[in-house]
């Protein structure tokens, strides 16, 4: 049976998951593929810590360049993370004509175009299934299963850390920081976790999905991004009472003449499938013009789920190496190369949840309603509770769809009203009435 040599750069959470998966199922994989993946070398700065895995002598090294150059290494697996050293290693491997498998969404979101070009030039490929959706083979589904479709929309819960935090805050009433610490201990979070919490990790994944869908590298600047930092229990409770959950969403929509793209925390109906995606699970809802609605679900983070996706890429790269397939055009990106225009954030139409803290005095509510009306924001429901603390009246408003610019202007005016006693809170609300989510 043909052997293929694998060199792994980075022996952290995911690196160890890949090795564990190959040790556990290497024979099974070899039997299925007719190719035996063999881990020849592993590079990490720490070659001392016990990962609980039996690694043969001589495999571990601190010298990544030696792993890349090793003649027995046919495929380089980049699991270093970050965008500096990881980029150098990726370039070194590609320059030598070796395919690179990576889970590094930040690297591809920031430098994908130049790395794909280098891979093209050297007639090899970059494989990155693990970069989006952890263990869910969503990119493979997109580039193979949906190849005949124009993608109409993609909605995704793409960050395991945030989804884990949101789920435990909601179901167990735990504070944000405590749950974040658990997510880190479970190996879900990026280093630093700010990339998760502030939505940047989700945005990296969203631009990769959008690039794959629309055939052009999508710049990060095209994706207005916010996260879940500072999310309060109060908003989770309010959402719950109104029949919603708060989820960090990636939203990608093909409109008539532009693509709408954003990452933001949003209220989603509990009754929708997307509202039932909990813990570190991710889900991607993708609609094609021929296939209609499709859904992909699974563990979005963690050692073995991400390891599973990396292994699938190792085997695809191995088959390409053996068949001398050269640049796998459908993997590095779709080749349509449409020039895309992105809907400016101000122009996006959305529903919103507003939480206001108003003074307990006659006409306070009327003033707010007047401002919303003047900015063409139609109110769908208002809840004002009788429990007041410190003279503040909490008011929750759900709106119909309006333009983001109108929301921004209305909120500025509301903040300026003397009856507005604390900074208002605003989230998008997606009811998915017309989408199969
Ligand atoms: N930090 C990421 C997450 C890991 O929580 O989803 C997978 O990309």
C-alpha cells in the first residue's frame, strides 16, 4: 500500500487531535483509501509536555523548517495558528511544491489570495476544511455537493466558544467569565479568546464561506463584525420570555446587486432549527437556487472534531499528490471571480430588539415612539414591566425591518432625550420567516 508522509507543525489542541485520530483510525483510513497516512515529523516549541500519545522517538522536533524540508514529508499540516509564523511556514511548504493542510481561518481570511496564488504557481494546493465549522465537512459540501448552485444565502453559527458560552449563560444562569474559562479548558477557544468573543473568528469563517460561494477573495473589511462581549443576563432573559435565544450569527445573503455580509449577536426564534443549536455545536444553513435549503450541523470546535476535518484534508491532499493532480482548483477557491460589491452596513435592512431604560414619568414612552416613527421604524411589540429599580423603567421594543442607518440615527436621538437614563442595548432580530432555518 502506498504511504504518504505527513509533517505536522504545531502540537497543541488540534495537532494532538489529528495524531490521536490517526493513531485510533489509521488502519481504517488506509483500508478505505488505499493510502496509509504516516506522521513522519511533528514540530512544536514544546516537545516535553505529555499529550497522552505514544509518539515514536525522533518524530518530535522544535525545528519546523526541518519538518517542511524533510524528504519523507509529502504533506505539511499547519496548526501553529496566527498569521505571521504560520504564513512563513505555509509559504515555505508551498514554495517547495508541498500541499498544505491548515485549520487557520485567520491566515486564509487575511492572506488567502496571495497563498492561493502561490499554490497555483507551484501546482499544489491549500486544504482548509477544518477552518470553518470544526468537524462539520461544510466546505466540502459547498464546493462539491452544491457546485451546481448559486448560493442565495448562508446563515451560520460558526463559533463553538461563543455558542457554548451563550448556551450555559441561558440554561444555567452562569456569568460570562466563568463559562469562558470552561470553554478555554475544553480547548474550544482561540488564543487569545478575544478573537472568539469579539466575533472575529466567526468573521474569518464567514469570509471563507462567502469567498467559496461567490468566487472572489472577500476582504475582512467587507464584514461588519461584533461579538458577545458584555452581553447581559437581562437580555438573555428578555429574549427567552419573548420566545427567542441570542446567538452569534454569520449572515451572508446574495441580494440583487450586492452581497450582504455581517457577524453579529442576534435574537433567533427558539422554535427555529438554528435556535436549537447549543453548546459547542455549529450549524450552517445554506440555500442554493437549485437544491433549495440545506443544513450542516456538528461540533464546531475541540480537539477531535477539528482533528477529524484535518484528517479528511490530509487524505484528499494525499490522493491529489499520488494522482499528481496539481492545483486542486475547487479547494483553494471557486474560480468564478465575480467582482463583488458588498452592501454597506448602513443600508442593511433588519429587525431589531431594543432595551431602553427610561425615566418613570408621563410621556417618556411617547417620546421614544415618536423618534422611532420619525426614522421610519415600525414597532412590532413593546413590553414595559412594572418592576422599577432606581427610578428606571425597563422597556423592550421589537421592531419591524428598517435600515441600519435609521436605527443608528434614531438611537442617537433617543440617547439625547432626558428621559433616556442608560445606554440603550440593541441587537438584530432574525425571524427566518422566509428562510429554511
Ligand atoms: N475557537 C474556535 C471556536 C475554534 O470556538 O469555534 C474552531 O474554529
